[in-house]
């Protein structure tokens, strides 16, 4: 009985220690560059497009050509989706949304 308790305690400690080490090794969160934000936005808008149509859309969108410009509502949806994916809250989310909507 004591041996089983020791094995159980050792196993529990090992799982806890492994989780702590894994959490310490995670890289810090980095903000996206404007180009990465643009790529994310264009990529979300291009959903449903395939092949040459997608290539042409992505090319014009990344260049900022007018046919690919989004409506304010589409920008809001895309920026909101990106902010949610990053789990941003409070002032950090406000700042991200402001920058995203300006692009």
C-alpha cells in the first residue's frame, strides 16, 4: 500500500513538474508587424477563393489596391476576429483595434 502511494505521489509530482517546465519554455507573445496584420486580414477576406482568383485577390489586397479595399464593416469583422484570436482584452485590445482599423 505504501509503495502504491509513493508511486502515485511520484507520478503526480512528475506531471506537475513537466507542466511547469513546459510553461517556462513558451516564447513570449510578439505583436504582429503591419505586413503580418495585412496578410492576416487579406487571408481572412480570401476565404472561399481558390487558384488564380485567390492569387490575384491576395496580390491586389497586399498591395493595397482599391478593388481589394474593405468596407468599414469588413475591417471591423476582420480586426475583431484577429483580436479575439490573440485573446486581447482591455486597453491592449483597444490599441490593437485602433491600429488594425487604420490599416
